[in-house]
């Protein structure tokens, strides 16, 4: 092709894929993964279902792209996390309810039988608990103020973040998610403002 | 009808309804509410879909019955809850993964748009936070060891219970849900065994 046409086609295809993934995030937030249809995603980006299948041959392939997208945003090197950065992450999450809704809906569905995101979440939580234990160890050493170990507090830290998201999504006027997360850090002995 | 036939019919109908609700709990655990079909529930209890509709005219009516069923189990008078009873509740939950799976899947779905369980969960969480604040006040008075109030710790208590359920359902071999919940009570200053 003249004028770098092949390159342009590749760029256009990548842009189109990104657009489809964004639409899929929205549709999953609205209907969950099981309730989402490729037809609804296609319609949102002005494609026929056939056109969408050219980019993502199956609904599961699209889900994989959605999950990879998330891993890209949240990919902060383990060693750079600190407890106060986690509080900032929760502040940031409170400004993006759509995305939090997508992943809260997916997490909920993932515990049902044979859900295609189940392995992803199982593996992810194992990794996140380990990485949170590392953050806690960097802050407190091997023993936390209350005699607990980093490994025992890590699942609580993760549970608080997830559990607060559901309460906040259901009733944002009554639940101050960032404030509540800082209260949890205070229980750990943090001197949080 | 002779021989108390009308009474027997009412009893049989109530038993049949209870059987349908149990089947619905299972189907929702497996597929979520949006993925559940009345046909699948009917098949499980050996009814035609028409026969099921006689007892529950819509899928939503069946969901309402499922949610009411839960409220019956968990209906402990507020004043009788104590923190150590909450730990026993988590022990009990760890012995009934099916039910916990049903309600974790429903909670996850409830944050999607127009979900028929959304109001139920919003209202329920408001009530549960209030009741947990009462439990904490009975235990600690107005100020908790870390300078927090019962109202500020209540959403954390609820979040930890919910969040641990997801981690445990996904990976029961790695997550000791009752132990982790007791660790959270320890952060509150409880002297838990």
C-alpha cells in the first residue's frame, strides 16, 4: 500500500480494538458479563456483530482484553507501593465509579460455576495478598502493632477495599469510601490525616 | 374437600414453594441471577415452566422470595448481637459455601444498572451498618481503642465480612475466613482466641 497504508491500517485496528474494549467495560458495568452481549458492544461502537468478531472472535476473548486492560492501569511495581499510596488509589477509585462498577460486577460473577474470569481473580488475589504483605512489612517489619503479621493483615486490607466498593457503589451518599479506608489504616496504627 | 383436603393442598403448596426457593438458590449460585432461567429452576424440581409460574408468576417474584428467605435466617434481634457472636456467624458461613456463593453473586450483580436486587441490598446495608454500630457501641462505648467511633468502624466490619467471602469462595485452601475475621476483631482490640 502507498503512503504507509499498512502501518495506518495497523494503527486504526489498534484504536478500534481499544474503543471496543472501552465499550465492553461500559456494557459489563451495566449488565454484568453474563448479561452482556456482543451485539450490545458492537452497537455501541457502530459496528455490525460480524465487524466486531473480526477484532474479537469470541465474547471470552473480549473479556480477556478487558482484564488485561485493568492489569495495565494497576501495574505499579510492587516495591513502589506504600500504605499512603494505597489511600490515594482509593481516592482515585472514588473518581471512577464506572470502572469500579465493572470490576465489582465481574468479581461477584466470578464465584459462580465455570465463570471465565474465575481463574483470573483467583490468581490475581493470591498475587495482591502477597504484594500487600510486602507493603505492610516495609512499613511495620514482621510484627504489626496488634501482634499480627503482615501475611495475616494482607487479606483484611484487600477485603476492606473490595467490601467498601460494594457499599459505596450501592449508596455513594452514605458511604465515604476514601475516609473509611483511611479509618482502616488508622486501626493499623497509621497516623493518617 | 373431604379429609381436610384444602388444608393439605395449602401445606403441599407451601412445601412446593420452599422447594422451588431452594432450587433457585442453587441455580443463582451456579449462574447468577441474570444467568438463571425459570426453566432451569423448574427442571430442578421436576415441574414444567407453566407449573412453576403457578407458584411464582415472574423471575423477579422468585428473587423476592429468595431474598426474604435470607432475611428469615439472619433475623437475630439487634440487641442480642455481640462481637463474639459475629465471629461465630463467620464460622457458620464457612460451613455453607453454597448460600454464601448465592449472595456474593447477587451482591456483585446488584451494582449493575436496574438490577432488581439493588434496592434490597442498599436498604439492607444501611440497616446492617446501623446495627453493627450498635454492637460496637455496646462493646466499646462511644470511642473505640483507636479513637474511632462505632459509626466509623461499622462499614469496615461489614466490608471485611463481604470482602473475605469473595477471597474465600475463590480460593478456600488459601484463605482462612473465620481466622481472618478474628484477626480483624483483634485490630479492634478484642482479646480473641
